């Protein structure tokens, strides 16, 4: 008897939804992350049930692009709404260091590694550098700021830095992705693409993304919190999706970077009426939607592994992934933050937790759909390998490492006579 694929999908969806709701509580305090569980579940499901559709990103490129795109923009809205630190150039100095130093160093390191170690062409090496350099806002939940709070309390430096970096460097990764696409079409010679890339893909798209995020965020905060409209007291979490799509759509229509616009929009909304309970309502709804989308992506990623997406992997690819996760990102992060206001412990945590995830998969899918890259199977295999390695390494390390950081912060607070927040109180 042949099993109905539609019935299997509904059954799998129901189980995944229930598990996604319960798993965070079950895994609290355990060195196992939710992404690890769902990737393993996807591998098992697609291996045991061959009638399930093949989750091949090369076979379904548009689906891969739009699913990962949706997951990232929802995650960016959640990350921006969760940040409790008020914006200023000084208080966000750690973020600027990560963006201005760690990001370019990571791009250069990954690009050179892809060229020399993997033997990739210029376009493919630049693509991997663009896709694998940014920190992911989707899979870094365990080391990011968890939620907006109504009381006057700052985020700890490690969680704040990882959250704000993940929110902003996705927008900075896009210019390098466009550079890879341009090289794949026009060749490596700068005369064929560099001028247009600098004017359009760097200056114009970044400026429009920032402006669209600020404009949409400012308009929405007037609607939410002004005395004239009084919308905040009657709004529910669903409007967070409207804000996400409005910021993203406005930026994309104007040929700007929608990822950047969504995060800037979220931070702009969060900056208004800092103690208002609407922020928690919006964040809770976005977080739930993000969790469902993430589950879908992770199960499909596990299914792609079970169906052979890693079959083209060779030993040099494994070396590449290990060097990226364990050497390039940590060193680039440490260099950027030295000297700085972070202590050695926080500096090490920020540098180490350069989580790679759904954003990397999006950039690969987007570039392959819009450029001319030979060896798409291998590029997908390497990207999936790095993401899986990040899920494993960072997933195992997140709980114990952040517990150590939190314990140290509690001890400092007690020595200074500062009150402990609810999340810092030992249980």
C-alpha cells in the first residue's frame, strides 16, 4: 500500500508544531538545541518515508529562496523588537566594531579559503564568502536577547552584540552577494561591474534600506503610540507581520535592502514608549511565527541531508567548514573587540558564537537563481555543511557557555549591590 504524501505532510506538520511549542521548555538547561532536534527529525522522517517529496533546493530554487527569505525577515523583526538597549553611537560601539571589522575580515578569510583550499572560481568563492560571513538571526536564539522588557534594564553585552550584529550584517552581506552575481555574469575584471556595484548595490541599496526602515518604523510608532490614534491599547501581535512586510516590501520596491529595512524598522518601533506592553505582544507573536517557519526550514534541511545534499562533500570541504567556524570567525571577532569595553569572557563568547544558518541558505539560493555559477550542487553542499556544523557546535556550547556568562554577571551584580533581574535570579 502506498502512503498518501499529503497525509504524511499533515501528520508531520502537526507533530512538528506541537513539538516546537513544547521543546524550548524541555531543552532548558540541556546542551541540546531545538535546531539539532528538528534537523535530526527531518533526516529520520525523509529516510523512513521515501514517498515524501524530495526537498532538493536545486530542483525547487524559487521555493528555497522564498521560504528562507520569509524566515529571515520574520526573525529580523523579532530580533529588533527584543533589543532593550536604547540606540546611541557609543552604547552600540560593540556592534559597529563587529560590522566594520569582523564582517570584512570574515568575507576576506572565507573568500580566500574558498579560492585556495576548495579550488573554487572567483564568483563561487565570493558567493560563499558573502553567504557564510554574516551571523544568522534565525538560529542564534539561545545566545541572543530573549524578549523586550518593560522595566528600565539594559541587555548584557554578549547577547546584545550577537543580536544587533545578526540584525544588521544580513544587510551588509547582500552587496557581496550581488558582487558574486556580477562576477559570475561579467567576469572577474572590475571594469565590467565595479562601478555599478558601488553606486547601486552598495550606496543606493544600503541607503534605501536604511531610509525605508526608519520611515516605516517612524510612521508605525506614530500610529501605535500617539495620543491622536491610541492604537497601541487595541492592537494585537498580528500587526507585527504587517510591519515586517511593509518595511520589507517598501525597501524592495525602491530597490533597497529589505533585510536591513526590517531590522531598522523594528528597532525604530522599539525605541518608542520603551516600557509599553505592546512591544512584548508584538515580539511574542513574531517569535511564534518565526519558530514555525524555522521548524519547516530545519526539517527540510534534514530531509535534504537524508536525500543526499552532502554527497559531493570531500575532505577539503570539511576542513573549510571547521576553519570557518572555529578559527576565522573567532579570530575576526576577537580582533574587532580588542581593545574595547568587553571583558575577555564576553569577548570570547561574542567572537565564538558567529552562528551560521538560514540566512546563509537564502544567499546561496538567491545567487544561484540570479547568477551563473558552475557546480551548484557543491556550493549547496558546502553551505549546508557549514550550517549543520554551526547547529551542532554552537547548539551544544550555547547552554553551558551562556550559563557561565550569566553566573559571572550575577556575581558582579551582587558585589556591586545591584538588584537581580528575574532572569538572573538563581533557581
